[in-house]
DNA sequence: TGTATATATTAGCATATGTTCATATAATAG
DNA sequence: CTATTATATGAACATATGCTAATATATACA
């Protein structure tokens, strides 16, 4: 339950900094409608940047910016084919958590 | 998987607005270190506002503000005893998701 | 080389967010 | 009532965030 315990200052049962940062950053990244829509689109299969933009009615720049955030957190990866980059999800666990949340929220 | 489908404009497999808002708002709320620390503290049992502030080394005002956010999203509830309010978590599913994320993140 | 297409990047702006300080409210004891 | 304790609230501030417009980069191809 608690790993990476450098002998720093860890209070009774408190989360260590590393875990706290990673968890909050991950949730913060999931806490935006645009990024959720992108990840939701990538549930089934990979999509190019332009296709994502068209399907979700977003600007190419917007999609690119958000994909960079998602890529920094290793939530998506990409594959190149010519000038086209095909993005797909890259963290089964986070995707699973997102699916749970969507499922929970959509049941009213 | 998709409920509350008012016959509005729902594209192929896209999330409806209600679900999208609820999910993103929930994740956004979980995306802050202070709120995670508070919720993590409430994993086991209820705590008063002042106790939370002392244990987590936060100002009373900060804790109160964040608890209000959490309460608005029904993530916590409280019980009054005199002038003291004892807060506890109020959404098993979200707590479970938070636990999963912490567990996943702490395993390095 | 030059052109076309796909994507990335930078800067700017408006809005959102989290904390602090000061103050207000609520409940209890005397 | 007054005083005390616990909590909530409002304003102000600094910082973070997300989008857009413009531009840059990269790959492919003639």
C-alpha cells in the first residue's frame, strides 16, 4: 500500500510525496472534459490527431496540446505512419478507472 | 453504460453532457493534493475540522473550504456534536477509486 | 528543390483554482 | 446576556489552466 518510503518525513499513515503527486496529477489530468472525451474515444482503437479533432469538433491545436499532456503522463502513446500520428491509450489501469467512473456516473 | 439519454444531440458513442460533467468534476475534485490528503485521512474514520487541520498541518479555513467542495460533490458528509462537526466520506465508489489509484501509484 | 499535409509549438488571454486573512455564524457554558 | 469554542464565509491575491491564433517543424512526394 505504501512504497518508496525514503526515510524522510512520513507521518502516521500519511501518503508519501511521490505517491501524492502522482495520484493528484493523474486525477487532475482526468479532470477535464476535453481529455476525457479524447480518452473515451481511444477506448476502442487508435486515432490520428486530425481525426480526433474532427470527431470531437475540436481544433487541431487543442487536441495536440491535450495529447501532449496525456503523453507526458504516459496515458497515451503514438505510432507514426508517414506524417500521421496514431494515438492510443497506454495505461490500462487508468483507463479502467476512467471506465468505472463513467459507468458509475452514467447510471444516473 | 450510457444512461439519461435525453433525445438531444448525442453523437456516435459520445458521452452525454451530464455524465461528462459529473465525471470530470469528480476527477477534478480528486486532482488536488490537499483534498486527497483529507479523503485519505477519512478512509478509516470520521474527524473534526480542527483535527483534520492539525493532523495535516493546514489552516482551519483551508480545510473548511475544501470540505465544502467535497460536500458539494457528496464525497463527504458530516455529523454534528455540539459545536463540533465530524466529517466522514460519503461515496464508497469514489473512495474505492481513490484507493485503487493510490495503490497503483504507490507500487512505485 | 518546392509544395502539400499532418502535427507541434509558442504566446497571449480569459477564466479557474487554492490559499490566506479577516470576519461572521453557530452552539454551548456560565 | 457574555464569553468561548468550532466552523463557515467572503475578499483578495498569486498561480494554474485551457483555448485560440499564428507559426514552426516534419514527412512525403513531384
